[in-house]
C-alpha cells in the first residue's frame, strides 16, 4: 500500500558486537618493527643499491599522537602479530556453515532487535552495508535474513566509510515510502583482512566490529529509546586518496590479487585536509533544513577515523572545543572501524538524551562520501 504522506520514521534500537581480542599499539609496533628489521636485513644489498626502499620504523607514541588510537579489536588475532604472516588467519568455512561476516552481523543484529523489542517476524528487510563483503553472492544480508527468520528481502551495499549511514538512509526511505514497515540495517566491519600490516603508515588504523540498527514506523515502535529521523543527507565526490583495488577483475589482470594496492592505502594528510571542510558544511546545511543551529544540537555522533579530525570538525561547528559529552570519541578503544564508528558512538552514548533533544549521526571519508541523519529523541 502506498501511503498518501510519508510515514514518520524512527531509529528504535541499536546493537553492537565487539570482538574478544584486543591489539594494543605497543603489540602492533613490536611486531611491525621486527618484521621491518628482518625485511631490511634480508634486502640490505638492494636497499644500499637504491633498488628497494628500507622499511621505516613505527612508534606507539606517534600512533596515539596523530590518531588518538590506543588499541583496536580483532575478530581473529592469530596471525596479525606473527611476523611470518602479518595478516589474520581466518580458516575458510564450508559452504554449509554460516559465513564469518553473517555471524558477526547476527550478534549485533540480535542486540539491536532486543533493544527495539522486535523479532524476526516484525522485520521486512535486511540491509548489510559495510566497506567489504567477504563474497559477492549470495548476499550476506540474505544469509542474515535466513538465520534471523525474517521474511521479505535483503541486499548488500558498499560505500566504504559511509556504508552505515547510507544504509540507514535506504532504510529510512523504504519505511517512509511504505515499502517496508521495519528494516534491520547491519554493518559487519571485518576490516583486518584488508589492512596492510607491513605498511608503517596504515598498519595501526583499523579494527573489527559490527553494529546494527532497527529503523521502523513510529506507530509500530514500542522502544523507550526511539529517535525520530527528521531527515537524511548524502553526498559523494570521487577521489582516489583512499583506495583499495581489490576486486574480481584482478584474476583477469594477471597481477598479484593481494599486492599492496589491493589493500587499504591512502594519502591520509590530503584526506584530512579535503574531507573536513566538506563534512562541516554538509552538517551545517543539513541541520539548517530543520531550522537548527550547531548550538542546538545536543550530541554529535561523528565518524571515528582520527581524533584530530573529530576535534577539528566539532570545533569548527561549535566555534569552540566540543566536550566528550557533546561529541563522544570511541576511536581510542575501537580505532577506525570503517563505516561503523558513528554508530558505535551512537549506541554507547544515546540513552541519557532527553525527549526533544536533537542529535546528528555523520560519517565522512573514502569515496569521498559524507552521510548524515538528523534525529530527535522521542518521549520514552
Ligand atoms: N610511526 C612513526 N612515524 C610515522 C608513522 C608511524 N606509524 N607513520 C607516519 N610516520 C611519520 C611520517 O613518515 C612523517 O614523517 P616526515 O614528516 O618526516 O615525512 C610523519 O610521521 C607524519 O606523517 P603523516 O603526514 O602521514 O602523518 P599525519 O599527521 O597526516 O597522520 C594519519 C597520519 C593518522 C593517517 C592522518 O593523516 C589521518 O588520520 N588522516 C585522515 C585519514 C582518514 O580519515 N582516512 C579515511 C580513512 S578511510 C575509512 O575510514 C574507511 C575506508 C574503508 C575501510 C578500510 C578497511 C581496511
């Protein structure tokens, strides 16, 4: 049935799955430096002759100072710190078994469903949105749908850093239009397989996590912690400054499908400089659509890539330094979790808001892409 007016849409519950394994900066740096020393020794002749560049040393102090990251979580720690592997060792599962990504998605999804008071029977659609999916098809979302006994449909979508917010946008659109009553949007951010642990400049950036959210019609919500979604705003602008060339065509290119350019790589400084101003204008413009000013926003759940980036963005928005209460930081514990950072922040820091309080969820980064939602806490 097509409604004569869009339905009012709420975000009625969120969920978070955090892996058991922690990797500290110190552990990561010891392993990288040991690997780099060995590489330099093994290749000393070529390095001296200028045919190879020596691997530089990493430092835990540098990492914390420039990024704010103190540790990250890993789905599987085995292999990451082993200088003979420098990648997680994730055993392949048989086709009859649930996939790694569906499994972690389900942990977060169940948490969100519990918080929103929903069962599989209440949900019409599943969106799995994240930076990578571990296979092309069948969609991970359809596997999640089956495990949670959800009727209807599911699909996967990829928008790197903005996958989670763009996924919520699609959920909002479907519920507002009446094509679904209730949508589960999940972000199984299994980043560790794509991190180049042999690259000094990026080995520390990412961590694994899964987040989830329930988006439904306001008139079906029974949650005491629901937020009206007042609106969504998205923008993209092509840049190769954050890139991974991993893909199915590599086989036909006759190249190493796991070479350094097939893993995450970036021009981090350029990203910082170019993305921050766009994100600031984007959020200012979005809240202005609802007659709001930055000073009227109770909480900013911002993308979590770099603490200096967050301090810069929130400082420019407010004209002063934001407090952690206004713009919470989770990247010190979780590192950059691709698109999930703003959702982790939302999940951990929303229950104290009062009815009528406004908030902004915003991602920014690879693509480039910016995605935001302006929300307002409902009466509990
Ligand atoms: N240890 C010691 N020294 C180091 C290290 C290290 N680990 N790394 C760099 N240095 C040195 C450099 O060599 C340089 O030395 P010099 O000045 O002599 O040349 C100096 O430190 C400064 O280096 P940088 O200019 O690189 O350092 P920055 O201050 O720019 O900080 C950051 C680097 C932290 C990467 C910073 O630029 C940053 O965070 N930028 C923003 C990046 C960003 O937001 N990117 C988007 C990420 S993409 C995303 O979120 C999702 C993508 C999809 C998921 C992928 C999953 C795998």
